[in-house]
């Protein structure tokens, strides 16, 4: 749904970098270059960014009972 505040494995704070990451990707930059420049070096943290699927807009369409 939303990006976690911390990495699931190592606990490094990564949530504050999501907006920058998305903004730079929308400009057409390479994913690996952006992650390196944001300081996301560990495989576990990179997997959180690369594997994240933003479904918040789709889930918001449904009504709660």
C-alpha cells in the first residue's frame, strides 16, 4: 500500500526518500543511479524500493462497510 518508514530487514529509515525517488524516476532517470545517489546501498533496502507497488489509489475506490 504505502512505502514503509523503515526497511523490513535492517531497520534503516527509508520512507523519507520515497518522494525523491518517485520524482526522479518520473523524469526518466535510471533506477540504479537514483538509488545510489540517495544512499540506498543495501540489498534489503533496495528491494523495498524496487518491489513496491503503489496500490493506495486503487484501494481508495472501495467503500468500507
